[in-house]
């Protein structure tokens, strides 16, 4: 299958209490902790998906960043629907794993929460996004020590060039202790930014 | 009984993270699942844990929950009859 040079159509970052779409700051609140910040961002960005509040922090991060990029696509019937997801991070679902562990560590007070347990896998986030945007596409969640632009580049290119996907939403979402960051970008046949390892690193480090 | 109903509404909103719902929006006879509050299967499991943890009620058959969690009214009646703490 012949495919023209792939592009990065758009990208979104959430870090340091800021939400960026491409180079534009679309929300900022420096007065709050992560929990309040992400809730305020959800409201400000008209996300309108009550199940958001049931998600763990990692899913909230990925869901919100994905929603900013995919919402215009989802509402446009002309747009491709076969959008694969290729996410990555270094902490997996560690923050939620710790919460679950805390709920089962005391045998005299052993009440594991089903609502917490269901998020003890990082790829649950991909399921939340797929449900929201009605995606029946390939999805993968990789664990790396650091952001691995080369791997994501190869993976997205392969998915599109072999016809497994029309577009690929790629990136890095990480949540551990007090740290969090999300960086997602949409690989497509359309767009103005070249899809190559150097550009991906440039966009990731620009935030 | 009315105190218990109020307590259950508060617990459901807090523990099930129903961010957009206020206590006074939940009527005693509203369905908790389906077209009512729209709770899902994970919420049902969470309610089973809540009965055990807060009221000392162990449901041996999760299918029992379908009847018990029909509404706040039904839940409050069940808890009043079976609670051990």
C-alpha cells in the first residue's frame, strides 16, 4: 500500500497545571493540586462525560488530552474513524496500584475497592478513550524507561502503511507520586508537521 | 430512617464519584441503575463492599444486589433489617 509522507496533524500537552493544544495555551490554573486542576480543566474544556470522575488519575490525563484532539474528529462524520492508539509511560498504573495495595494491606480491614482495582492496568485508559469516541481500532500501551520517540514513530508508521489504521494517536502519559505529564500527537496523512523522530522529540521537549 | 437515607445518598455520591449530582436530586424512590442514576456494574460491586464495610452486611450472592439496590428506599429498609454495625 502506497502512503504519502505522514504528518503530525495536532498535538496536546498537559503538564505543570497547563493544557496546551499545539502551541496554544488553552487552560491554566496554578492554584490547585492535580485533582482539582484536572477537574477544572475538564469543566473549562466542555468535556461533558460524567464517567470521567470515576477514572483514576492516569486515565483522566490520557482521556482529557485525547478528547481535546479527537472531539472535533468524532463530531465530523467525514473524518476517518479507524484511529489507532499507541500510548506509553514509565510508571504504568503504579499510583493506582499503590491505592489498591493500601486497601488490602490490613487483613483486619480488608476492603478492596472494585472501582480502584479496575484501573490497575494502564491500558484501561485506552478503553475509556475508545468507548468515548467509538473506536474499534488497534490499541497498545508500552512501558519504557523514558519517552521513546523512535519506537512510537516506527509503530505508528507501520500501522498506517500496512492499512491497520488511518490515523494513530500516539504519545506519553505518566502519573507517579506528585508528577504527571501527558503528551499526545495525532499521526495522519494530513497536517503541516513532518512525522519523524526529530520532530516528535522537538514537540515533546518544547512543553 | 430518614437519617439513614440521607447518609446513603451522601455515601453514594462520594464513594461512586457522582460529581454532577447533588443530594437533593436523588429521590428516595429513584432507580439507582438504568434510567435513574445510571450506575453501572462496578458501582454495584462498590455498593456491596460498602454494605460490608459500613453496615456489616455480607451479600453471599451478588445477584441479591439487584433487588437491594433498586432505590434508596429499598436499600435503607434492607440495611435497617440486616445491619450488624
